[in-house]
C-alpha cells in the first residue's frame, strides 16, 4: 500500500458505514474474527480475494502502533 493510504474505510454508502478494507466490502472485523478463531492470514486472504496482504499488514501495523501509544 502507498504511504498515507487509508488503512480502513467507513462511509454510509458501503456496508452502512461498517469499517472495511479500502476498495472492498470486507469488514475489518472479519479479519479479527478469523485470527481470533485461530485461522491464519493466508486463510483469510483465500476467502476474501479482494483484500490484499498489504491491506492486512497495514491494518495490523496500525493497530499495533495504536496499542503501544495507548499503553504509554
């Protein structure tokens, strides 16, 4: 993904405003559900081909950065 690209998109026109991966209709919560269930990123990507590995990595990196910031 390009630097400065949004990691998550949320607009009322797409999935009623549910946070999704940009350019898709795939809710980011779906990735979290997969990971919580013990599935791998590859499992998730196989089920949702409109989401790229770059989307997933950027989302997880952003989440990790926020967690570290909040913990400080």
